[in-house]
C-alpha cells in the first residue's frame, strides 16, 4: 500500500507539472504577466537564505541525497525486501523535484525572451551586418584589453575570485534602474567546490533554483570568469534560456564600473560574434582576427589551450545530457543556443546605442 500511495502521489505531481506547462503554452500572455516576477522573488528569497553560507549548499545536498539513495538501496538488498518501496520513494522524490523546478523557475523557458523584454528585435542578418558587428566587438575588446592586468605571457590576470564575486551584481543593479526584468537578487555567486569534476564535464557555471545559488567553476578561463558570474546571475533573474543569460551577462558586464568586468563582457561578445562569422565566412573572420589587438588573441589562444585538456568522452557525454535538457525546454539549438547570443549582439550593435 505504501508503494502504491507513492506512485499515485507521483502521478498527481506529474499531472500538475503538465498543467503548469499547458498554462504557460496556452495562456501565455496572462501567465507571464506575473510569473517572471514571481520566479525572481521566490528564487531571491532562497538566495538570501543560502547567501551566508561560504559554499554552494546544493552541492552538499546532492551529495547527501546520493549517499542516502545508495544506503537505502543497500539496505533493501541486505534485507531481501522493500525494493519496490525504495523505487517508489525515488519516483516520488524525482516527481516532486520536477514539479518544484518547473513551477519555481523552469517555466521561464516558455516565456518572453530577453529581446522581447528589452525591446530588441532580432531577424536574419546579412553577411555585412555580421561582419560589422564582429568588427565592433573586436574593437571594443581591444580597447579594454589594454586596461587590465596581464602576466608575463601576456594573458589576462584578474582580481581574486572572491573580489570578482562581490562585484558581480553591480551591473545588474544599474540595469534594474532601467528595466523591470532585472529586479532580482544579485547576491554574490559562489565557487564550485568539485571544480576538477565540473571541468571534465565542460561545466563553467551552474544555477540551481532550489537554493537560488549562482555557482561558478573557478577553473573557468580567467577572461571569462566575470562574464560567467553575470551569466549565472542572469539565470537567477528568471532568464533560463542560455542565449538570454549570455546577453544579460554582456549588458551587466558593460554596466559594471570594473574594467575587468567590461573586458570580460567585450571579450565574450567578440568571441561569440567571431565564431558566428567564422561559421559563415572563414576568410572574413580571418580579417577580424587580424584586426583585434594581440592581447585579445593571446587570451583566446590561452583559453583554447586551457579547455583542450578536458576534451574527451566524459565531456562529450555531459554535453549530450545538457543538449537534451535544453531541447526538452524548447531551446531547439540545444548547446548551440549559447552561441545564439550573437543574434542579440548584432541587433544591439545595429541600434547604434553602444
């Protein structure tokens, strides 16, 4: 009876999850007139609760849940009974987690995108428009590259992680004065503890709505750390889509008074636009590569070398899991959606407001 009750409750939770998704699909205007603000505030409360902890609480919780699952499963086999009860308990736990995830934050995948909320329209761009935008961000990155500290090899050297984390929300606080969609929590991002593991998976940052924590892998290449911090805070602002979070990160970096954040934002924008141009026209991309300042090229080469050491089957498998998750929530490009931020960057460039 206990197992049956758990299965029934799991089914109820999954049906409720489906109803929430249906509401987001079929009553979009009404639903998203309040949901983003609700999500930002709810996640903000959780972020405020977990903020005093010097570590990411969710990492500890995941470890404890894994240990508990193994322990209880071992007890089932040692006593030769209770496996169905254990399995129904796992099903109930997963169903509850899915319901809470979707209701608290995940439905944002189906809502208005960053461009709509910021009054920025995207469209198919010509080759010349893409080239002009890439040239602009190359020049922007070149200018800021000369203002940041560098090591003996000419590679960027930023302030310690803790210092950057304390500054990461400042850009969003300025954006909140201009746009209602940036009124969420800006408490500092946290350092991921098991960074070696995350690097092998190709993970530079994680946002988990259950605890409201934006977490960043300290092994991320130096030039990208401030941008990644702002990306994860962007998720906390109820922007689940990866290209939306990337665009929010660029805006937040450029609104930050710190030249380190501005360079990180400009460098990232250059890389995304350069990659988009290279996919379309390698010859014109080579012109942009030769145009950008040598310090930017040095950082790009160092970043490639840094991430190459982690390439392999483990990272490929992890990327496939992430790709499947993103496609489940209507990000049709999957992991390629990170690079889709180039559309926003080109649109922003064409407005002439930067």
